[in-house]
C-alpha cells in the first residue's frame, strides 16, 4: 500500500473508522478538485525552469501521454498550495470524511503530483494516478477504480466527457462544472447529481487576460508623431494608428505568456491571484492558443501596413519581453532596466512607423523617465509585501530592505529626465521647431511636480497599479499634460 494510502487510513481511524453503509467515493483531480490541468501547469513550470527542455516534449509524446507525464514529473514539482481548489467540493469532501466515508483520489495526473495534492488536502485514503506505464484516463481509470473497490459499488465525482464511462458503472454520478454537452450525455444513462460553478463572462475574462487597459502604455508610439510636428499628415497618422494596434496585440501576447509562466507566484500574491488564469476562471489551454494568434495578428499588421524597420523594433520588443519573463524578472536592477527599455522601444517603434529618426534628446529623456516609472512599479510591489509582514516577494530578487535604495534610484532617475528636458530647451536644436523656446521652461516645474507627486504617492503605498496606467486615469496628470501641451503650442506661435 502506498504511503499516501497508509496516511489516509490512519487519519480515518482517528475519526472513528470507516462507514460500511456507504461505498467508496472516487474523486477526479483536474478540473474537479482543482480548477485547472496539472499536465499544462507542470508543462509551464518546466518551460519557465528550463525553456530548452520544451523542445523534447514532442519526442516524449511519441512514447505516449504516460511517458510525457513521467518525463515532466521527473523534472518539475507542483506546489499544491499554489493550486486553485474548488472550495465547495472541498467542504463537501470534508463533511464526507468526518462521517467516515472512504475517499480516493482517482486522476490522470502523474502519481507524483497527485500524491502531493493528496498530502496537502489530507482527506484521501489512497491515490490512483498515472505512472510511467499507464495513463489513468477513461477505461483505464475505470479498471483501477473497480479493482480498488473490489468489484463492489462506488460513487464518482468528475467533470468531463472522459468520465462518462466511469459514471455509467458508478452507483452515483456527481458532475461538477461540466459543459452542458457532458450533462446531456450523462443523463442518457443515469440521473447525475450536478454541482454547478459560477459561469464567468468569457469575453470579459478575455479582455482582462489580454490586459486591454495596459494598451494605454502603447500610446507612447504617438510621441514621435507629436514631437516631429507631423500630426495632420494623413499617412503618418495612419501609420501611427497601425503601429499602436500592432504593438498592443504583440504586448498582449507577451502578457499572456508572462501570466502563464507566473501562475504559482501569482496565486500567492494578494492582487494577482485574481487574474483570469491564476484564479482558474480561464483555461490555460485558451491562453496557449491565444498567444500565437495575437502575435500572428500583430506581425500581419506590421508586414502589410508598416515599414520593415518597425517589424525589427517589434521583434526586438518581443525578444526583450521573453528575456524579462525567463531571466530578468527575478534579477535585481536588471528587471527595471529591461522594463524601462520596453517603454523606450515603444517610442522607437513610433518613430520607425512614421519613418523619422529619433532624436538624442527624446531617447535620453525617455530612458530616465521610464526607468523612474519602472522603479515606481517595483517599489509599490515591495511596499505591499512589507505591509503583509513578509520579507520577499515570490519570483522577485528584491527584499523589503531594498525599498530605500529603490526609492533613491527612482527619484534620481526622474529628476535626471527633467535635467535632460532643461538641456534640450537650452540647446540650438530647439530653435528649429519653436519660435518662442523660452515658453518651454514652464514644462520643467510641471514635470518636477508630477514626478515628485508620483513618488510621494508610491512612498505612501497609494500606487496600486502600473504608473503609466495611473497617469492615464489620474485627473491631475491630465491637467499637467494639458498645461505642457499648451506651453508647446504657445512656443511654436
């Protein structure tokens, strides 16, 4: 008998023994006890830990699904605390267990991961799961259940069409969160008990998953259009709009990848655990399908409507996001450098789209201001960790003791961007575009005020979102932007 089974029986003995009147209850894992698929979860953990190992997956699959699961299980662990459990089902299982009901976890997930979940839940007397020889699904799972039940009666809780064969032989079929087609099929041969789950608006989940609100960052592609005084040039305007959508779709593809790779750490985060994939509200398979579709649409727009240089910048952006997700995210300082660089690439993409050369002044200003904003984002995350009484955030290289250093670097970088602006106003180049360049001096104090205000709010723990998104929603930021625009327009009159 397995260690998990012995532990389960010992716990039941402490609760007064087994109730003979009720047959054993077998419970599925993927999509039933947990909202998700442990094969996909473990595959994503492998991808994050060893990206090159993913190239071996097709060869492992040639040996069958059991071989694939065995190879992945040999390389990765799943943290059972970071899985999304169905709370109502857990409550029901605890009630059954308290009454002495025999509970058995029966799953197509690999035995290693299934035992890990069983030990964490602490309710199962045994685990029936996939091993290196057999993928325990459909009729194979039925055979294992019948053998364990000694050919007697049993009840089964599942959620998908592969469970229909098991329900057909069960004394009682319990269906949880299954599609309507599965329920219709089950009703043809039994009267199943249905445990419904709240159905989320899939389109709303999609918008959250691709982070449409983060598209506000991509308005930066219009900065070169404004700085070069090309607003009103129809061709340039169309190119800038096309660049915005191409960049937004590409960014959404990278957001999906980032969320899928960060599932375990996001589920331990106070806010991020509510994201569609981390919460289990959206299937991981949907994310894996959407990623290439969004990236393909982005590339299609770039190829058909924009210059080749834009596609080069877009490709550089995507490679940098991969570098961030797989390497830089948990490395001190490198993460904020890459984040700041991703903002700068948006400006470069806007310049490439309309066919102009980005000025030294714009690049220097962008580098410092966006590094400051990247540090705002990281500081706010670490401040939240400090408020929770923890020392370090999951998946981050910083500790809460780094907060003063992050703040010093961020404020200094923000003020350096104002210095670059001042030097630009005092440079000979400014006279090429402005007849009254002295009007631009009013921008300096406005920027100083805005940067200082952002950092004061961040220091107080009031920066709960991305700083660029904050600026796009903050009324005072709009006032400052309008005043700066007025000064720019006045300087050209």
